């Protein structure tokens, strides 16, 4: 029995993109997420082999799923003034349930890195830049002098600037403030597995479901050794340096409404 296809999935990337690609019923629970992963892999295998049989696993060497164990630390939230136990959060529980379900799936191997705390709290969603701009407005006001006079003697422009500063800070909500956490070891594991699959001739085709260009050296190695390298960026745009070193671009999930047209349609470069 030929098992010529290896599928490598960047789990962190997938779980962020999934809500934009499928309806809530297909990502609401860990079981929904795993079901979407199976559907996606099935579609990829069907497109490459033309085999519509339900026993699609016969073509798969292994499905590798890469992610990081949830952060287990605790920290004090600067806005809510509450202690957060990240290891007991809903997100951490959701992740662990996905991992437990994947361990029970056929032909699936988990590759888990870890999450490290690099710094303190940061403001997300582009609000940090807006907050920095309040500094220039505040620097124009001599608070020491106005308070010495017994009142804040401000011009209309200064009053407007202060009102703008207040509004920008009020727009920052608890969910906009996040601890500086970074995954470690995930990309390295993907690269090592691509090299191992290639040099040991464990597969003829590698499908990588990921969204960045960190894997260019591994993709180049696979192609030099005669493997076909297919990328699924889940309908995100692809950097030219990565696109140059793949054999095909195709998606296992439907295109989201309003996404970029033709360039993201499934195709093989050789067929162009």
C-alpha cells in the first residue's frame, strides 16, 4: 500500500484562520476543529490523487500537527487588577482538548513546542501607536504652572487635546492588553520533519499548511531531492520568496467571502 503524502499543519496558524474560513459550527468546539482538520486533509488528498474513496488515509504517510503547550504561568492584569492563571484559562483548556482528540486520530502525530514569557504586558490591536501619540499633546501643557495659578488655564486647543487623550485611553479594554508570550520550537520542528521526510524518502509529496516564509530552506531541500512541495496558506497571500520554492498552491478549505481572487485559487504551478 502506497503512503506517499505527508501533511504538515501549523496549528497556531490554523486555529487563528479557521473562524474566517468556516462557520461557527465547524470551529466552536475542539471536536469541531478536529473535524475541520480531517475534512481539510481529506480534500487535499482527494485533489492530489483523484481518489474519492472514503479510505483516503491509505495515501497518507502521516499528518503532523505542530503547536505549543499552553502557557502555565500566572500574571496580574494591569487593567482589571486581577490575577490570571493562564494554565486554567478557557483558551488553554480548549487547546488541550484539541491535542487530546488529535492523539486519537488515525495517522496523526503531535509535535508540541512551548510558550515562553518574553516581557510584560502589551497593548494589541494597533492601539499602542494611538496611545503614544497622546504624549505630544500632553507635552504642550505646563501642568506645574497652571496648578500653581490655582486652576488649569488651558486653551481650547489644549482642552480638545486632553479630551482626545482621555478617549484613546478609554478605548483600551481588558482584552486589548496581552502578556508578551512567544512560541518556541514549533518552526524548528516543522523544518526538521521536512528534512527527515525528504532525506529518508518517507513521502513523495509534502503538503505544508502554514502562513509564512520561514520554511524556504526546507522547501528548497525537498524540491532538490525530488519531492513535490505543496503549500496551503489558508487563503492568505504568499511572499514571493516562498512562492518561488513550492510546486503547487492549493487550499483544503473553501475560500472566504471577499478574499483575494484568482491568485489564491487552487492550482499547480506546472499546470500554468
